[in-house]
């Protein structure tokens, strides 16, 4: 196990927090509380702190709801469906960032890419309008939420966001999204 090497790579990449593994709502709450304290210690201004926390929540919820890598017990519905992903938070080149990644089905790549590219092209005014409209609309087909997570990430990412897909095993691709605040 090369943990020191991983640790050094994260520090070199400006990463101050990283979690990889199965994610759940309970994990979101625990890590969320820790991050709030970390933002206070780092003396982040309130706007940046709130934006980073909001983006963190949206990214973890995206993994929890949509990661194609999951572990569940089909014979026991009481067992929580756990979804696997990675999340990192840090600062690089005077910009704070929140990034996450998880496996997605190849069938979802074109739709995700199209929707995210559209959001990248929108200005703050258009994003605000789309956010409000989305809250009033029906839940989009295939969505397990209000369909506003990526819109919220785009709204909060004052220095933009980037995303990508890399080939993975079976009929899946590894999806990454990084928001710069």
C-alpha cells in the first residue's frame, strides 16, 4: 500500500479533503459537518463557504442517486443501496474546487454531455431562470430528484466547471465533474 505516495499526490494537487468509497445520506451528513468546520478554520468568506458546501452536497447526492457502481441486497429491501464514487475538495491556482467522479452507464453519456455542455454555455441570469423553471416543472424522466443538481453546480461555480468521461469496464464510463469556486 502506497498511502504516503497518494497523500503526497493529493497535497501536490491542492487537495485538502478526499473521500473514495461507498456513499450514503449518513456519510453526507457526517462529512458535511466536518467540511463546515474546515471552512471555518480556513477562514473562507461566507459566500465561498456556502457555495462550496452546496456544490459538495449536490455532487455527493449525484453519486448516491446515479453511480452505476452500487452494492445492495435485493433480497432485503431494508438494506441501504450504497453507491461508489470519489469526491475531492481543495484549492489550486487561487481557485477553490470541488470535484467528484463515479461510473455511469454508457447509455447516459450522450444525455449528460449534452445537458452539461448546455449549462456551460449559459450565463448567470440564464442559469437562475432555468433553476426557477426546473423547480416548477415535473421531475425529468430518469431523475431521482428535482433535476436541479447540475444547474445548482453551474450557478455556484463562479470560475466555471468542467466534466469528462473515460472508458471503463463493461458498458460503463467514468464520469468526472469539477466546479471552480
